[in-house]
């Protein structure tokens, strides 16, 4: 399961989305999230689905990769769907037994929430899959650069986000190694009840925490040895330049956003 997690990973490819300015991609991702979260109708979700399908197709990344980003969320999606089905009691009754009451409104809300979360995961994955963590850090710092005037630690914030994204795959790989080592010593992670399974994770979490602190200390030492002192006086190897493709992509995103909002207002 852990090997299927693709969160924070970058998949290089020769695509239009990969070549876009990361600053524009971050803005488009923010507009996309607002569009998905604020939409309360099926038509708005359909518009979001069309936009997501176009973006995913333009990245030229296999659909299996996007499926891997959604797969770990299946238990959460099922749990959310069950809560909506059991606690929303408006609409026509489909099933009623004792305290269990399944209604049309509960089923519709569950489906709506699952589709919304899946679209959100797939759409935001387009940003991380098509943008390397280093470039993403530079883009975040550029977008937040006006906050430097009020002494906000923009560079430090962007650096922390970059390091967090960079070490997600490393921690996943480290966790797999620890689990394999514990299984070789006779540990069982799949047997027993929930409490037993939780206790079996202790031999994994303790070495993982120790390894994480050791990596953090080594990274801090390496940065100090290279005389790292924050963003003051630093120059940049990569200069970000926007072009015609960036303007067109942002315009298309704004168009989808406006159409979604107009549709929402008309339905109300």
C-alpha cells in the first residue's frame, strides 16, 4: 500500500503542463480548488470534471499514477459516504430498519462528496506531478514575495514546504524498509483486531521517528556547512518567465471558473 502512494512525487514528461510557469499553475490550482469546493450542484461538478480530464490528459502521465494518488483515500471516502448515508435523513426513504434509515438525500450527498474529493485529489495532483519540488518552492516564494515588506519569512516558509514534499517519498521508502525488516523478525501487521494492529505499528513508528530526526539533523548540519542563512542576498539559477501558453492556460481556467459560478448563481 505504501509503495502506491505518489503524494509529493514529480513525474518528468514532455507535456504542455510541465512547461507552464509554476506560478501560473499554483494560481490555477487555487482557482480550481475554490471552484470544486464552492460548487453545490451536479453541473458545477461536471464542469470541474471536464477541466480535470483536460488537465490530466495534457500532462501525458499514466492514469495509473493518478489512481495511486486516490487509492490510499478509499477508506476515508467509504467512511465519509457511510456518515452521510446514515445521518442525512431527508428525502425519499430507500431503507428503514430500527435506527438505520437510508434516504435519497443521504445517498445523493454521499455520491456528491466522493466525486468532489476524487476530483480535488486528481486536480491538485496535476500540480505536484508536473512541477518539481525545487521549482515549486521558487514559485511559492515569488508569489508570496510582497509579504517580505512586512517581515514575513517567505523564503523560510517556502523552504519548509519544499523539504516536506521532498522527503515524503523518502519516508515512505524508509517505512517500507522497516516493515520488511520487522516481518523478517517475525512481526505480524495484518492479524488480530484493531487494537492489536495498532500495537504492531509501534516497532515501525519508533525507528521511523528516530530515522526522521537523524535525517533532519544531518540536513541542518549540511545546510550550515554550506553557509545557508536564509533568502537574504541569494541569487537564482532558474529565472521564471511567463509566455503565451501561460496566459492561455490561465484564461481557460478563469473561463471554467466563471462559467461554474454563473451556473451556480442561476441554479439558486
